[in-house]
C-alpha cells in the first residue's frame, strides 16, 4: 500500500476527530458504551505514521504480517503498532488497564524492528506511548501460554505487558483471575512489575523521543 504524506495526515486527522467523538460519547453518563476495538487499531497506526512524518521520515502504512508501518530508505525499518484503550482487562476481573500482546508469529521469526505500544488516554486527553526494539520486547515482555476453557486449543509463547490504572495490587489480583479463567501459565517479568509500580518512569525510559533518536542514529 502506497501512501503520500498528505494522505496519511488527512486520514489521521479524520481518525482523530472520530476518536474525540467516541471519547465524548463514551464519557456521557447513562449511555451504553460503544466498542472501539477495530477503530482504535487504525487510529494508533495513523497516529504513529503522522508523528513520524512530523519528525521528517517518509513512511508507508502497509499492514503486513508482523508489522504495520515501514520507514522508507535508507533504513526500511518495520514498525508494529499495538493500541490499547482503558478497559477491564480480564473476564470476571475488577480492574481497568491497558494491555499489549505480541503473537509468536510476530516475534519469532522476527516480523518487526520496533514495537510501539499506545495507551489511549493515559493522561486526560493525552495518549501514552512506549517504544521497544525487537530485542527489548523479547527481554521485557512476559512470556506465557494459555488455554481457554471453552476452546481446548493452546496458545503458546505469546509475549504480553499489562498496565493497570490502580497499580500493582490490581495487576496481581487480575492475574490470579486470568490464571483461572483461561488456564494461564507463565510468570510476569520484572519489567511488567516495575511498570505497574512506577509507570511514569517506564514511559520516560522508552519514550517517543528516544525512539526517534534511535531511528536517526541508525540512519546516519
């Protein structure tokens, strides 16, 4: 898929306006919330593409297996975008948060060079962004397997990170529910624990500015 800069910016501006309307409507009292799952995925991709254009990069939104965006010559970096909205993370769980899951087919074999994780409305009217290299995803993301009770097929070797609005206690409480509800195996890695203890420091450590610096350094 070929996209011009103007096309990408136009699409993002439209998606941003739609997202604002979703937020306004879902923020009203007494209304049934509208699911935004499919929309949020596109919103995140074009948010990242638009920001990269603002940084001076030429990009293509491709939505290929393993990645969503490619930066043109000379780097040809492949970028996967995972976008999460604030919601209850676990069936029968009590807590709200954000979560990002990477399938084995995306990380092995390597399908992307960078993973952008977006937490919609991390702060009021502000999306949070963390960006990881492929190696950092392998190092930091928790690894596990699960089996849904209703469906006996096992999902193996997925990588995940969850961030809870109410912190580490909420994370552990939902983790126990998750283990029972879908027969989850695998322990959280230190990064996921630290993220739920002090999320602001992790957003800073894996910031958008750091990501742009890595891209420019790699392209010199």
